[in-house]
């Protein structure tokens, strides 16, 4: 008898932004008959405005590490009655990849994903977008908060000033530099030869901080071992893909992919 597909979805947000950016996606998939969860990161269960007020001396957040966050999501996922589908954006996409390796999910979708360890890009936009957040020569005892100018370049390039300012106010929150640096460490390691549940990579042609070419390189690292691994690039999409007026392009494609795999 064919195994029944999972009808549970867990959304995993990325760095720098509130988990509330998934609200439209959550409703879209609930309307399609899925049970959806959108847990905030540790120490981020608050409004963007109130979280920004805690910058730069939000000690709990400065101490957050990627391994701790992965364990937190794994504990949440394994408490559910069935293995869910994981949908992650940016750093959330990296966590989807690692959590699939841990065998806790039915399938995964990595949207404009931070790559696994060892997959890098030398594109100028990638290097420029990451230099300030990583702050390799700065203390990790203070949180990092994107400026509007950095947000305009890394996330919302191509949008009007009014859209950029509104999206900044509604989404941007402080971040842990320790966690960002962990994304370059062995905590972000993936065994590309290991069989895995179905995995879809989605990229955008105008993304500065995670270029489409980097997502494609990450996708190509996975060995052809019988596991389902797919890649889809959307034209004209920047890193703010979840909040663009055209967000349903990716949502519909994701739904169709889930129901065909």
C-alpha cells in the first residue's frame, strides 16, 4: 500500500527577519488542507518593533547558536503526530537541509537557501551582503541589526523606496552574529552522498545575498543516488521573495511539487 503523504507543514524562517513573514504562506497551505506551524526562533517571539528595541544588548540572542536552534526545531518537529514537510527560507533553508539529514521530515523545500558548509560564492553581491552581518572583526556580544540601506541592497533590491521602508519596519529584527558565523562551520555540514527525503531548491534571479548560482551549486552537490532533488529558478525575484506581491508563484509551485512527490 502506498504511504499516505504528509499533510503537516513546518515553516522555518531565516535570519534578520520575523517569522511573521510566513503568514500568507501559512494561510495558503491551510486553505489547501494542510496543518501548518510557524514557530519563531528562540528569543524572537515578539513583534519586530519590540525586538528592535532590545538591540544591541539582547544578551540571550547574542548567545544563540545554530546547533541550539537546530535542536529546538528538531524537538518541535518530533513532537508532531507525523513527519512534516519542512519549508525554509534563507538560513531556514539551510536548516531544512540539515534536518532532512537527521531523518525527522517527510520532505523539504529550501527557498533562496543559505548553502551547506563548503558551498560558497565569489559574486560581489554575495560578499557585500554578508560582510557586515558576519562582522568577523567585531564583537559577537552585541546583536546585529541591518540598516535600511543594507536591507535595500541585500533583500529588497528593485523595489520602490516606499516598499523598502515599509517592509523594513514590518520585518527586520536583530540577529546573533555567533549563529551567522556558525553557518560557515561544521554545524552546517551536509553529507551530499546520503540518501534523503525529497528536496526542492527554489532560487531567484535577482537575489543579491543568496545568488541563484549559489543555490544551483548547492543543489548540484547532492549526488544522484535515487533520492529526489529538484531545482527551480524564478525570474525577477529578490531575497524578499516571501513578501513580494508575486509570492504565490513560489507557493503554488511548492504545493504542486509537494503533491507530486
